[in-house]
C-alpha cells in the first residue's frame, strides 16, 4: 500500500489507518466525533496527500474545455473551479478541482483512486492540442486546514494576507520559509485552506501548524466523511460513478454547453432537458439508527424499492441520521416527501430534505 | 489496553465474565477501537433467549455497524440501558461500564482464554 510523506507523523500521533484508494491513510487519531466537532467549532488538520495532482501546460485552456465538462478557459489566473471528467456517455469518471496557475497552465486535482485514469484520459483527450500533461502526484503533499479558525491559524505562519485569497482561489506563499501553494478550498463545509507542499517539507509544515496552536486537531478520514456528508458534498464511488451523470446528482449546472465540441458534450447535451432516470436526494431520519450506503429506500407504506442510499450516517452536528440517496427521478419527490429506509430488516421513517444538511454561519 | 486475564473471550471479540450461572458480556477494547466512536447500541430485550454465535444485537459507530454475537445459549436477564443515552461508554470503558448484556445460562460452550484471544488479535 502507498504511504504519504506524513506517515511517520501519523504513527507518532497514534493514528489508526485504513486503505483508501490504495493508500494507507489515517482514519482517526482518537475520537472521530471529537475530530468532527473540532472542524465545525475550531479547526482541524488533514493529510490529503493521496489526492492526485496533474499539471497541463501550453494550450491548456482550450484542451481542458474539450476534455472536461466545464469551461475552464473562463477562469481567471489564481482562481479555481469544481468540475468533472465524463466519458462519451456522460458517465462521471471523476470529480476534479481545476486551478488556473498561469495563462497557459492549470493544475487539476483528482481523487486518489482515479488519478491514473484521469491522467490517462487527459493525456489522450489533449493529444490534438499543443500541451504537456504531467502527473505530479508523487511530488506533492497536500495538507488541509479546515474550520472557522483555520484562516487565523494559518495566517500566523504565512507571508501573504489570506483575506486576499477568496473562496476557490489559489496563491503561492512562504510558510515559515517553505514554498507552498495555498488554495481556499475544502471538503468539510467549513472555511479553510488546502496547502500544497513538496514531500520533503511536508512534515515540517504539518508540525509547524500543529505546534502553532494546541487546539488545532489532527483529523482522519472518518470525520472527513461525516463532514462532507453534512455539507452535501458527493464522494466518488458513492454518489458519483461511471453509471451516474452530472444531471443525476444535481450538478447539471457544472456542465457547459456553450463551448463548441467537447468529449462528453453531445451526450450531456442530450441529457440537459430530459428528466434524469435517477436523482440524488438528501433525506433525514429520526432517532439514532442510520441508513447506510446500499440500504434500500421506499415510499412510505409502499413495497417496491425506489433506490438506495449512497452515503449515510448519524450526523454528529445535527444529532439525527442523514443520508444521500439515489432515487427514481420520475416520482416527483419533493422536500417533505415521506420515505422509509430498510435498516437491516426494519423499515424506519425518512423524509426528503434540502441539501446541504449543514450550512456554516456567515 | 491489555485484555483482562479473568475474562473469557470469543473470536467475534466479545468478552465474558462468569459469575455463577450469569455471564456479563461486552465487546473488547480491540473491537471498540476497530469500530470507532460508538453512537448507537441495539441490545436484546430482557427475557429474550440467545443462541450460541447467533446475532443478538448491533453496535453502530459513525463509520460502520458491528454485530453482537451471543457467546452462549441462555436468557437475557439484564441489558445495559445506560448505553442508550451514553453509547460512547463502550469506547471509554469497554471492560467495565460499557458492558452490554447479562445472560443466564445452563451450560457454557468453549470460550477463549485471554492469551488465546491475544494470539487471535496478534498481540
């Protein structure tokens, strides 16, 4: 299994580990609930170095407009966009963040488990363009600092004014003399930054941040999952898959149809105005028994399943069970629609609610 | 945390404390740690009967669901009701306040000793 440059730091902190996308990653250091609450109420530090970084240089703007579902050519330098790479049928290969680093240069961040296929697809799809596509994943560590205090903690260590980096923007900085890239992005529903740093400096940055504020909590993937679920953010392999299109997961707005020919364009164009066969909903239950991934969902009182849960847990912040579920798109389900989940043989009440489940205060 | 010498164990990571014809049953620290933060415990009702290695309850953490296997045939005489409001007690004190059920039995199957259980979990 692959290990990040921070593996020794995690072991020193007493982390438990899990296999995630072929990487041996910290799942928790102590209590995942404490880690979850730390991010909601103060700040947490995550090693997300398993993510893939792919750089495209040259006629990158045009080539990415062709290869991806968005129009990254519109991005200003230093800004980022959430996007996806889809196959010819519109099925999602991965969800990505694209950062425009320069006029002719983009950095694409892909999920760990999809890094290779994304690199392969980007290389193949951009062949007709004058570009170089480089997989830099082995060179970068990625450390996320997330939570209401994240900016304040990070500010003490860096030489630029973080107020100038808006949400979904990126800038180069020096962190106690170490060259880093700071992106105001995240996967928790809180304000925060993702710090790109070379592998040989990663442990230094990790420890500098932890030592700078004793209330900053190292956080594992367990709480990262409950945090992103509360924030209604999809996870590849759960909400997103090759069998799912952007429209199925309410992300049709990410698709741009005004950019000429693109790899998935004709398939996604056809899907644009049709009702998706299946649609992603947020649902909530009662009590403490959570419907989890793959559990079946029914209209209350009915016998036929209308779909399955894609992610579900007892929400640590809200105190009740929440789930995202991929349900029959033709039923006209709306906020308040009464459902049931089959929780290991017992049907328990659920209802459709708005996504996200949790929104941070302004 | 060491697995106490005075307890018996199952390969499904339950511990058993024998006192006369009543066994107190819980899950081991190893199992509690593997599950993560426990948020819900579903225990069998008092008076229900248990069958050896049949599922009689559920222990849910934020990340997963663990099943409680009955370590013996018998009848549930007490369930730890404090866990319904304080399920994290299983994490904080698995061999003590985090006990799950008491089962009255007439005969015992073969259970693991502490050293056999240690060997099973590689400690």
